[in-house]
C-alpha cells in the first residue's frame, strides 16, 4: 500500500519546491497544502468509515448453524474445505512461533478459519504456500493453524508472485468446482468473490476482520486524526483501486 508514502512525498516535494530558488513558490505551497489536507481527511474516523462500510457490509458473517440446516435440507454435506487467504507475515523469524509471525489481519482470518473448522469436524483448513525464486515453500497461516491444534490442514502451492488471484488459482487445484468456505477480511471479500467467479470457483463467503462501524456516533473526538483511521482509509482505497484495475484490464 503506497498511499501514505505518496502523500508524504507530495508534501515534502511541495515544501522543497516552495523553497527552491528560481521556482514559483505558490505551486509548491499548493502541492504541500493539498497533500496535507488529503492526509488529514483520510485520518478522520468518519471519512475512513465512509470508505470501508460499503465494502464490509456487502457480505454478512457466516452463520454456521444456518449453513448446516441448509445442507441438511438439500441432503448435501457441508463444505469440505475452509480456505483462509493469506495476509503477509509480520516477521520471518524461525525463532518465533508461526502465530507470532502473522500480521493482525492474518490473525483475524486465521481465528475465523479455526472457528469454522472446529464447527465442521469433516472440513479441512486450506492455505496457500508460495515459492518465489529459491525460497522454501511455506505458509505462516498453515503453521499457525497447526499450532492451534487444527489437524486437517492442506496446502496449495504456487510459484507465481503472491497475490489474491494466484492464491485462488492455486486453490482451484484442491477444491475444483466444489463449494467451499472462503475466509478473508470483510473489505477484501468483494474483490475476492469477483476473482472466484472469473476463475470458476464456488465460494461461500465468511468475512472477518470488520473495521467499519455500521452506526458511527459523531463526537468531537471523531474529528481528531489517528493513524488507525488513515490505515483503514488506505485499505479501502487499495481495494477500490484494485477492483477498478481488474475491471479495466480484465484481471478479475
């Protein structure tokens, strides 16, 4: 995610241009002011909420009891696979437990995957491992799931650059065209579902890691800038940009 660095460099460039000899200072000042105002707006909780909420409310949390009743009504077994999409590693240190190497987003996805797998005894948790160049194939999600006592863990394998699309393409080798439960962040779910449709997968969405509030109370402190809000805004903008790119270049 490059939004924060881009805004920082825009402000820095504007300040540099405003002080540069022989350059019209008004242009540099305008660039710095615009960059600052955008950063300030994105750091407010109401603004971040406006960006995130439409993405996160697209799919509700998975109701496992309703899923089991529906499966029993049509006399079909529940989904046999629970696919947990990766979210990167916070650390790559072999001296740390796998669960300590996950980012907060990865922890939220893993927790939801483990919850579902424990509610569906016949289901297997599926994670994707990537091997780029000389790297050894690994998946911190899968290793952390085993540390939490999940016995049925399966790995997909990909040598392509890590991305949601390559992860789902590798997943198809295991689930084929069978329905499966897809676990990822709520803001990431709409794009993941679109990619699944384009690849020919049949996922049952199980969003987690909800950050937006359905009813945000407007209080004075809501207009105080925070790093948490700007990170949330950045996540939402990244998802909108990725979906737009997918539509424009047929990468869905």
